[in-house]
């Protein structure tokens, strides 16, 4: 903002009424600005209307990023992390985008076991894999079968060919997805490899209604709760959805991947 307003650090400090060293400390990330500081900064740059969104992001910043090891420790282990929470029970509309792994809600026990076993070994966690598999399956049942939950999933076609299981079990996972597609509260879209698209493949993310988005990276979970950022992810999901195919066209892509997994084509 300061650069776009063509202000030097000293000029901005004068407009804000503080010593220029404070501006330098904020720019160098040596101190976190307080809400009053953010408002003064935005006002000095002629962009006071953006202050509230920045304050909200700043306020939540400490809780947005958590390494998986920290998540598992804070929640009492791998199994406890998979248990159904109020967030899952209370959410009505789940939106999930994945470009590398089948969403947990659509996983067979064998697929979940393979994923969780790999995570347990990679992060050197205590072996709670079987308990975690059961907890994840129960959470999936709650989403798919209880209440008025709606699950909307968009996946890249390439995800269908990422195999972490033997061919027959991978094919079983794909056939399970085909069966779930028949549920009235489930929508599964597949983005064909050659599809025209408005936005590039993104990181896997889960949107819970319009209140929270969780992004999964290799080492951490990132939570987005800032209203304007959540809306950006919902916009991205809508864009990705427009590149996907549904119904028979999606089933054909999944069926083709299952045949490939079985080695029949």
C-alpha cells in the first residue's frame, strides 16, 4: 500500500503520527501491527476501506497455520484427529476440491488405511492407524447419511490414476465412488485432463458452508476463516466446477480409470 501511495517510510510515519522506526519494524516483520496501527496505515495510504479485512486476517493469523504434527498432538493423536467434530455435524454444504488424493469422505477403508499408514510412517507418529480408519469411516457416514448434509466434490482426472493401492483395491475404490454418486445429496465432478479451464489446478481444500476453508499441504493444515478469503475459495470452487463434467460423462472417466487399475485396458 505504501509503495502504491508513493510514500516513503518517513512520510507514512508522519501521517500516522509515530516514529519512522515503527514503520520499519512493521515492514521487517519485527512487530505485529495493532488494529489501530492498521487503520492508521490504511488511512495514510488512502485505503481505509480495506482496514477491517486486514485486521481480521491479522487477528486470525496465529491460528491459521498448523503443522500436522502439531495438529495431531493438540487433538490427542491421529485417531482423535479423524473423529467427527461439531464442524462436520453442523456444516450443511461441503465443497471439496482435490487434485491428488480421493477426499476422505469418499474413501474405502482400504484406501484410508493406506493413506493414514503412509502419514503415520512419514511423520513417525504412534501407530493408531486402525482406530483412525474407523474414526474416518464414521465421520464419512455422518456426512453421507445423517442430517441434511450436501457433499459437492470436484476432482482432477489425474487423481483417478494416482494409485496408492494394488490395482484391484484401487479399482474397488473407484467403483465405490461410482456407487456414492447415486446418492441424492452427493455431486461428483471430474475435470478432464484436456478441459478448458478458467483457473489452474490448486491445492486440495475443503470448504465448510461459507464459514471456513481448510487447505492441506504436505506438512501443515491451513485454516481460512476470514470472510473475504473464504469467498475467494468459493469463487475458485465455482470456477473449477465449470470445467468439470458430471453424470454419465464423469462416470465414464471413473469407469475407464477402474479398468486401467484392473489392467483390462
